[in-house]
């Protein structure tokens, strides 16, 4: 539920360790094409939209992607259903 995030931030979040067997492990970024494709599909569904910043001069700068109101409502609904199913289990 990050507020404003771009493809690079998501690549960093979903990346992992790269093992080279005899050398030390290093972190690697996730594949950007898959993330761009998923964001495009979510944007077509109306769940994700671009976040823009309006500067004082009147120009707008794209800050990244964020959930729309429809996306937030769907996430809340799914979370409530999930909590309702797991309420009796311990």
C-alpha cells in the first residue's frame, strides 16, 4: 500500500538475492517489463493511475503510480473479506 511508487521502486521491492555460488550474494532488481505490463493492465482496469505534481509555474511533473479511489475501495473490500474468513481460525 505504498502511496506513490514508480517502476524502479517496485523493481527494488520485488527484487531478490543473486547467488554466484563462490562469491558473495548481491541484491538484484526484478524484471521491469513484467511490472510495467501489470501496471498497464491495472491502469486499464481503473485501479491504478498516474500521480502528478502541479508546480507553481503551472507545469505538471509525473511522480509515479498510485491507487485510485476505485482501487482503494477494492483493496479495502478484499482485506475485509479476508479478515472475515480468518476471524474464527487461530
